[in-house]
């Protein structure tokens, strides 16, 4: 499956990044490089379902690894 088209939920993002849900949402407000969520419904209410593009999450992880290698 094409990772550019695969949407994953927050639990998969947690597993891939080793970050907790609260840290992910904090990064969304403070880290412009962190992948942005995609609304999965038309609801704007808090707790409305969102997903993330798998390829964007993987690219963010790779960028973190590259930063480590630059040190």
C-alpha cells in the first residue's frame, strides 16, 4: 500500500514515534515540522476523529534520526 495515501490513527502515531498522546498534541501547537492531523469527519467539536498521513509521520521520524546524526 502507498504510504502517501494511508491514514493512521493517533494510537499508531504513538507507537511509531514513542510519544504519548498529550505530547503529540503539544507538538502540534509548538513544532511546525510535526505532521498535521486530517479531520476524519465534518465535526469541529473537541474529540472529533482525526488521522495522520503515514508517510508524513515516517518522514518526521527520519528527520529526527538525521538530527541525531548531525550532532
